C-alpha cells in the first residue's frame, strides 16, 4: 500500500471518529455536547455531597474576600 493510500485511509478514519464524537452535528467542534453543562450539573445536584462541596466553596470564597478586604484596609 502506497503512503498516499495509507494517509487517505487514516484521514477517512479520523473523519469518521470526529463525526461520532460530534454526533454528526455540523458546527460543533470537539466532543462537548451543547447540553453537557445541563447534564453535568443535574447529575451533580443529585449527589449527596453536592451541598457540602458548594458550602465549602462558598466559605472559602468568603474567607478570600475578607482577607482581601483586610489587606486593602491595612494598605489604605
């Protein structure tokens, strides 16, 4: 098999795989579906740990805000 034939075969296979990953939807690049975030957040929200993680993230953000405010007060 000539190199050109092998290259054409590989290109065709890559195109087929890309079409499968994109769900044959033109204009969609990559493998992330448009409803990915909806599905992901719905699944995560049903997790028993979701509320615990969300509370921990919110508490950390608040600590960071307070620290930034204290630093600004100390400088000003």
